[in-house]
């Protein structure tokens, strides 16, 4: 990286270019355009007052390894008067030059894709031979090194200290004990969990559903292009397949399917931002009866069982829909969008004063630096001082000149781009309608991102919910808001039960989780 930067700087110097800014994504592959410094560079290039008109790269593959990404971004840059030049593959910006450039980029893309395939192929080969490629061994096993030609590779062997606990867990589950009973039993005897903490149902569920305990290696389950590798008898089994399969059936009949709130792939919009006001734990998105019913459930209740927390089960679809409606009510209206723009402009105007002060200081220092350089040049011309005496000072002052010029351009760009203009009523109306439709009909990932832009947290306490917003919302500038949730809580059995709605923003249902009762259904 340092050698490439040095070459780029020397190229710029030889050709008389002024380097305004260096954009570096440390340890990032050129395969993806999703790089922070790259995105910042593209954003600056699209501004009306862009600070540069040429981008120098070491190779075109450093700009983007994907031909599709390269075409999109180079076309965008070309329309904005910005050219991309590779210092090691210099082609003219002509039809012939662009054709040669396309050939080079296609080769680079093939190299990148082929290299990735070679790595994956090597890992699949290792997995197919029974080597354990994950960083942490399953509880009950330990990793050992075995000779493989001239290399050492990892495999699994039974841990004599922890494997009996795994056997006991499966036997207890097979005898019709629920995860709650097993958790209480292990914690009651003071048996440490895998990471030295107390046992909980999430940890037990991972153990109970892990095929590794049958001696089966499974690798590549998340691959979109290839089937996962399955290898029977890759290591000594702790649990026989018959026992394992019976336990899976019991778990499927009894347990809700839990999704950790921090999982990026969670199919629930509010996972990660909904918390219990009683104990502070996250509300975990769960399913029951084979996915017929979906809830947000307090994590304490999930892990410790009935009686551990009295926060109700929240009907997931209704809860999500009502939070979306709250965003629409508070934010996605013409009046509120105008007010939000005004608030943003006020905030940016406050920052602008600081920017102007910094800019004035930079201009003053730049003038002083220029004067000092002029005096040094005069001293050199008159012969009062030699080049040997002046060279270090001139070099330092010229370097400082460049730094000040870069800072000046950045501040001027920030000042010129700081205003958000939505003055046209028709544009605001259209924009508000588009946002409302996007929030309702866009992809799950887009909906989640939009909600998190405005809602920091939703805390449920009893029959009330406290919404905390990421910014003051118009017209009153609120940052938090209490809203009634329910006026009755039904807990009279496994049937699906709806609470009578109250006259408030929230019309939410309580559905007792049918698989969370004492005995068979207490997971």
C-alpha cells in the first residue's frame, strides 16, 4: 500500500497535478464498491463544487474489480467531469482507449473471482477430508493438530471433561424434560456453561441442534452457489443419530423458533431496538406453532421461563405495523418534512459558523506561510543564505501549504453543500408520498434501515411503550413519547386471544404463547 501511494504521488508530481486528497481503504478488497473512503470520494465528485477533476489509481482493479461497478461509477464520474486514470495502465480517454481499459478490467475481474474460487475450493477440499475449519470447537470436543503431508491441520476429538455433560443434556431432553428444566438442573448443580457463565436455553438449543455431536461434519451451509459438504463419521460421535433425531422432533413440537435481536438477517423489523422496561433485556422475536404465531418476547422470559418477567407477549405484525404508522404520523408528512429540513438547516448553520472561523484561521496561516516562503526565496536570490540552509525549511513550508490548501477546499466544500433545499411544495408532496410507499412496500432491509434512522429504541413496560427518536421531531421537537399499549392482558390458555384496544396510538394484541406453559410446553 505504501509503495503504491508513493508511486501515485510521484506520478502526480511529474505531471504537475495538485493532490487535493488521498482516499485509502485500508485492507479492503477492490471487489466491492462498498468502501467508506471510496463512497466519500464518489460523493465529493458529484458535488457542483467538486474539489478535483481527476482520480489517479494504481491499477484499474484498485478502483473496482467488478466490471459492472466500474462502468457505473466511471460513467457517473465522466458525466460530472471527473476522469479516472491508472498510472500503470495508461490509456487515452478515447473509444480505443476505453476498449483497452475494458479488456484490462475484465481480466482483473476474472482474476479476483478466480482467486476467491480457488480459496473456497481449497476450504471445501479440506472440509471434505474431515478437517475442522471453524475457529471454536463444539462444547464437548477439543481441537487437535494432525499431520497432513508437510502441514498440520485441525480435527476434533472428544473432551473427556465436558462430553459427559453433552450426553446428559441429550438424555434429559429425550426423557421429556424441557430446556427450562435442563437449564435449572445444570445451573443448580453449579456446572459451568461453555463460556464459564450460567446455562440458558439459547446455549442449550444450539447444542441440542448441532449435528457435530453425531460425528457429522457440515460445512458451507450459507453458500448461495454450492451445496454444503456433509461428511459422516468425521470424528467420534458423542450422541447416536437415533437419539439426535428424536430430540429434534421433540424440540420442533415444543419450542418456539427464536431469532437473536442482533442478527442482521432477522425477519423482524424491530429486532434489536425493542427492549423490556422491567428488566432491560431485549425483546426477542419468536415463533410458535410452526410459525403460525409470531411475537416479541422478553429475553428473560425466554431464557428463564414462566414468572421471570411480566412483560406481555406482543403480536409481531401488529406491533411492527403500528410503529411504522407512528413514523408516518410524526415524520412522513409534508409539514413535518419541511420542518425537518428547517431543523437540519439550523443545525448545519450552527456548524457553519465554526467552519467559517476555521476557514478564516486557515486563510491567515496560508498567507503567513506564503510570506515566509517569499522571504526565504529572497534570501536565496540575494545570496545571504545557501540552498543547503534553506532547503529543509522550504520543504516544510511547501508541505504545510499543501495541507492548508486541502483543508481550505474541504471546508469550502462543506460550507457550499450544507443547505438542504426542499422549497417546492410539489416536490415535498411527491417526496413524502414516495417515502410512505417505500416504508410500506420496500424490502425488509430497507424498512429496517429506515426505521433505525428515526427510532433509536422502543421500551415496553407493562401496558405502555416509550419510543425514543434519534432526533427532535416536529412540530413540538419531541425526542421521546409514551403511548398506551393495552388495557387488558389475556392469559387464560393456549388459544389465540386479542386484547380490547384502547383509544390511543397503539392497538396491540396479547397472544399467550401456547408453547411456554409449565411441563411440556415451557421452552
